[in-house]
């Protein structure tokens, strides 16, 4: 499978969900660059759901604007995604849907906490992970309830 096709599929998973109009996106309305990136879909384009056509076209547009370094990073992330067990991918999708159902304030709170966590020294992050893993399921639930009524997005229960 071509790398660009794989990345176009990845963009479906991670691109923001846009509402497609009922007609979708006609292949001949795509730019030459979008058609090149999405060439693996050309034979089946008309059979794709309109929402998927829209997300693919947006992903191809975004791909075209990326620097080589950004493309390399996207390829690496998609490989990591593809290498995850199906159960883990499903868990991540479910948590993403949970996140999308939150208010903008709740989403901001989660993003802020994640950034704060990322700025911590590696040793401190490992201590927190180890401490969390050693909690009983009931202790984990009480901690989540106390922190914000929702499971943390990065936790691997």
C-alpha cells in the first residue's frame, strides 16, 4: 500500500470531523495535488460515503501543506497506530468520542493537564504512571471522580 494512501487513511482517523454535504466531493473538483495524494481511492471514489470523501479531501489538502519533517512525523505516528492491537485502537477511538462529547471547557482542561504532564521530567511521569498502576480499580475510580468525573484520556486502564 502506498505511503501516501496510508497517510490519507490516517488523516481520516485524526482530522477534525467535518459535516459533509449530501453530495460529497466530486473527484474532478479535487485539486491535482489532492488527486495525486488520493490516487489509491480514485477507482472507488464515487462509492465512498460523502463524509469520508470530505475528510479524505481535507486530509489530502493538509498533507500537501506539510513540510517533509511533518510528513515524516505523520508517517511515524500512523505506523505506531497501525502497530497497536485492535483492542487498543478501539479503546482510543472510544475515548476520543468521549472527548468530543465534552464541553469546550472540559476539553481545554484535559489539554492543559496533558501539556503540564508532558512538561514534567521523565522520572516524575514514570512515578505517576507507576503509582496509578498500583491503585486498585476502586481507588482509580475514586481518583477519576475526584479529578473530574471523566477517565483521563491517556490512561491505559
